C-alpha cells in the first residue's frame, strides 16, 4: 500500500475503534450485515441482501443524477448499521477498502472517481463485509480468469445487487434486444447503465452473467469510463463541510 492508502486506512481504523466501543457501551443494535462465503452463489446472496433495503427499481429510476443515487445508497447502507467514509485517496490508490467489525463495519470509498464508480465500490466492499474479508481494492477485475476468487465474487455480487435479472431483462427489451442475441458492443450496456444509475462496468458484468454478452465485451470498457467529468466554478467547501461529508452519519437505533 502507498503512504496515502496507509494513512486513510489508519484513520478509518481509529474511527471504527471509537464507534465500535460507543456502540457496545450504548447497547446499540448490531449492523444487519448478511454472512456468506465465496462458495455461495453471489447472485443469490445479492438477492437476499437487497431485501435489507427499501429501494425499488422505480425509486432508482426516479433519482435525477448519479450524485443523488450515490447519496441514497450511502444513506441506505448507513441505515442498516454500516459506516461509510469518503476519502480523496487519489487515482493511483485503491478504489475503496473495507474493515470488518461486528459492531461497526466500515466501507471507505475513494472519491477520486465518478459517482457511478463509487456506487459500484460501495457494494463491492459490502461483498467483502458479507464474506468477512477486509480488503483494499486497487483496480477492477478486467478478465474472467487469472483473478483473485474473492475479488471476482465481490464484483459479481455488486453487479447482481445493483441489477436484478428482471430489471435487466426489461431494460434489454426496451433497447430492442432479443433473447439469444449476443451483445457485441457497448451501446446497449450504456443504456442499461444510464437507466439504472450504475457504472458501465456493473452493467457489462451483469450482462455477461446473464448470458447476453461474452467476456470480450468487458475488455472494451474504456479506462476513462470511471473518471470524473471535468468540473469548475462554485465556491468550494470549507474544512468542516469536507469532514462532515467524509464521515458516516451514525444511524444505529438504541
């Protein structure tokens, strides 16, 4: 790990230690984190995990922007007892990391990427918490083989969580796709991703899992797909506002 990654990992661990102690002292409810192993079907685990959140496909389609979508997913995770931290770790660092704790499980997201990529990171790291495998994820998996099985499992879990099969099927039919056709370029995946406020990577992985595309499509994803759009203007935020955005809102119930 590079110095920035180690610094933010230590910071998150300190927050977690304090919040875990407080949760136990105050006898707060335990987080609702499912438990599974990488030998379990990630699609089935994703379906069960989705039941923890009161967010429907209709709700997701109503979200006006990716930023709104990220905020809604973050709030939903926090409402189930997970601590979500946002850190600007840099593009040369991990996309996120997770730290398991039975009282205060942590998901940290690197804000150097766009909101859709952050959403995927949220649930990739939730996959790590579900499998009780704390991790720092440097970059997305780019092939179907020769990859860490835990990372591959978490990618499949995140894609299945964000894109249930019935929702993907409906989106594909809206695009004119017919069962049995192989999706060979990124036009349809982009439409699916835009419709459901997910990253292009999540859409492609799910289409591959559902047999609508082959792994060659994954390798077509441009590296810049997760980059932030060039910005500018605005008055910026002060240090207090930045810190408030970084740290999770405590949402355990006594």
